C-alpha cells in the first residue's frame, strides 16, 4: 500500500492557500514546492497540474493575495452602495472577521526585494484607498478630511491583526465600533 498521496485531489486554491500560509510563517524563501506538498499531503508531482514552476506559483500567489485580501472587499457589490456608514462598518467587520491583514507584513517584506510585488502592493493600497475614500465622500467629507480619514482607516485595518492580533475578538469589536464612530463623526 502507498502513502495515499497519489489519490488526493488538491486544487490550485489549496496550493495557493498553503503557499500564503508559508509566506506568512517564513517569508518568500519558505514557499517551496516540496514543503507545500508535505503540508498538503500530496506528491510533489501534483503541483505541476496547476503551476509550471515555483516562479509561476509566486506569480499566482501574488494575484491570489490581491484578490482574496483586497478585491473581496473592494469589489463586493453589497459594499458599493447604500448607507455609507453601514458600508464602512461592514467592510471593517469583514476585514476583522477574516483577518484580511494577516499577511500584510510578509507581503510587504517580499515587496522590499521584488519590484513586481511592490507594484501589486501599491495597486492594493491604491484600490483600498479609492474604495474607502468614496465611502467617506458619500458620508459627506471633503478634501483633507477625506484623505486623513481614508489613510487612518486603511492603515489601521491593514495592520490591526499584526499589531493587536493577541486581543480578544470582543475587545477588537468594541475598538472597531469606537474607531468607526470617531472616523464618521464630522
């Protein structure tokens, strides 16, 4: 009998999820095909159903991060219309609930050494800023007030889990509600 690794089906999303976890644990150097295969309990050959090589994996990983940790909020049709304060609160809840900032540190460290990654990080930041900026405009803020509130919101949300991840969800939720009340107050 074999190890069972040959018959297991592992999707491209599974590979990318495992790769992102490894990136978070040990940086881009930790993202290795053999390691990912071990984590997923599959033979290394299963990797080649989805990716040409490690470089291709890293390319897709970056796109995956951008989609799953930025576009999942900014492209959400339910967050693009309606009451702006409710939209801001729901966006913040989603970011907190799914810990969408948990890979910021690893991605940004990778961006320090790779121009393509840097460009995607800038694109993610700009996408987030544009999305939140529109909500603050819809609330009624203008000019510098919009920019300051947008920057505070985006920075806090991106780094909350890195900085305050040890706090209870209850405390984080209380802090979120107070923060949003302050940011939405004229």
